C-alpha cells in the first residue's frame, strides 16, 4: 500500500475513532517503505509514527504463545498419551489443571472449546489433557461406568494419576494446587478422580457429568444419564479429605440430565463433614440466565458451587464454538472453575 493511500485510510480510521488502527497502519506502511519517521497531530496531540522496533530478548527465544506438546505416561497398568500446555512464561510452583475431554473429543478439541490454553497464558498455570483412544472406547469416552475404571490404583484413574505425578515432577508444579475438570464422560471421570485420589486434587470441576459410581455397566450408565443416579464411592470408609467441587449443567441437557448435577452436590454436602449454608443467586450472562448456589461452611468458605444454566444443553457453557460440544452463550465455565480452584489448596487453606 502506498503512503498516500495509507494516509487516506488512516484519516478515515481517525474520523471513525479508531486512532490506534490508523497509527498502526501508517507505522506498517513506513516500515515497508523504509521512509522517514513523521508525526501526525490529532486533537492537539502529536503522535509519533516511528515504526515500532522489536524488544530485545535475553536468553532463549519465546513466542507469544506457549508450547502444546504431546507426551506419554507408562506405569504398571499401561500407557496413556496426553497433551501438555506450558505457557510462554513459566516458573516453578505453578498450578496444574487436568482437563478430561468428552466423548468423540480429543485433547486438541477440548482445548479449543474450553479456551483453557488461552487462560493458562493469561493467568499462569499448566494444563494436561489425557487422551482417550478408540481402542479403549469406540467413541473415545472415558469408561466412567466400568468398575475397573472407578477405583484408585486401577484402570484409567491410575493412568490419569500417573500423568499428574509425572507433570508435577517434570514441571516443578505446586502439588498443593492441582485440579481436575471434565465435560460429560470427562466430567464423570473427573468426579471419580476426586473420589479415588483426594490426596492429589485440591478441587474438582464437573460440567454436564455424573457422580462417581453412578453406573456399573452400560445399561445402568444409560439409565443414569436419562434419569440421574446417586453417588457411590469406591474409596474406603473413613476417607480423610473432602474435595471441594464446582458443577455446571444446562437445564435442557437431553444427553445427561441435570438431576445428575444435583446428585453430585448432595453427595458433596454429605461428605463435607461440616454444617453447610446454601446461598443462591440468579443472573444472566452471554444471553442465558443462570442460578448459582454456593454452599459455605461456618467460616464462610465456599466448598461447593452449583451453576444451573437456563436453556443450556449438553455443551461447555461460555465456550468457543471452534471446539465441539461448546456453547458460546452462558456464563464462562472455564473462568468460573478457575476462580473456584484458586481459592482451594490441598492443605484445605483458602
């Protein structure tokens, strides 16, 4: 683009109020032509149009976005692949969020739909995405309904826990701030992980999922999805630690009905071991109304959050439609979960 053409377009942008756009356009044109460095005056302000120079970097070159890399974990129960997102700016003792995708999804798809990688850049944490294979489940669902995949030290829970331990060691993660969340079958698997490994996860997020032990085979899984089912822990009696939980569920979900979220919350309330006061609020966000119920202990600490999305279906609320099973409407489930997670540590401190 010639300088004259750029000046005309810059004048149009300036009159429309887009001063930053006009300035950027002229800077780009000047950089391409190797021209002088003029200024322009607008409403009494003199604006330097000198093309911006890159900031010198020290040490290893880093891009504006982080690394999304494939890894694998091998242990006594088998091998599992996963994707790890490491933000551009990393430091020791960052938190880790484990994201469990839904049926038919992949880690890459889950990352797109939830926007967790972008939030990791913004807020400073790592994200691990375990990958379910079609060999393990034809639809790439986590096998949350099979007894062999519901208990500590066995099946898929043991593999996912192995990933967590590998990442903690390799990336120097703050072991007090490790969280797990998932959608649908991934949400049900996240509930299992919190039940089986309360010593590993500081909090859990379940979106459109089911309670731990809601089914023991495929027929009972279908019944639970259509009617709801109660929590059935596989952990030994006398489990010492309660895992705080946040749920999201659309009240028009026809794949996993919203009654399942209520079952998760009821089980959490019983397991908390303290007197719970429930405070509810309503609002709207992204074109959908919602109810948010907060369950607090006597000290005012929020141990359970339950979000019910009016008109929401079986999709990640406030998500990016570039990913599957993501609804752009509604409150931002990813940010809400991260805000909830931030208030919890494995030690129980908030």
